[in-house]
C-alpha cells in the first residue's frame, strides 16, 4: 500500500438558511491553499451501488451567465476525460458536438 496520501479540502460558509455564501478549496499537493470558488460539482463513483453520488453547490452570488459558462466548460472537460479514460474517441467527439450545440443555444443569450 502506498505511503503517500493527498488531500483535497472543501470549506463552505453558510448563511442562516444553510445557503452557501463563500466556498474555498485547498489542494496542498497542487499548491492550492484556500482558493475561493463560486461553484463546484463533485461526482464520486460508488462501486458497491454502481451509481454516481454527487454534490452540486454554488454561492448565492454566483452570476447566472457565469453558471452557464461553468456548465459548458464542465461538459467540455467531461468529453476530454471520457476520451482519456476510455479511448472512446467517437463518443467524446459526439459529446463535444453537443457542447457546441449547448453553447450556441445557451450562451448566445449573453
């Protein structure tokens, strides 16, 4: 078993209604220490249930236009990850085509 461990930390400041006001993340191995974030999407694969568990949070002052760009960029990065992890070049390309469509429809309103 490996002796080395890496930690990623999320810190969420909530208002009285438990709505995120400020969010910070740290990844010491990557040189990130309490960097502010306006939104994050965390997906974890649960082997036992063969299901994806997730947490989606954003601060109450996250701008809608930024949220749209955040979703678009997340989808593009998922296509890249799909290609790297599975070598499914065609499906990754199809997802990128959808990302282009998504951007055209959602981001044109800005």
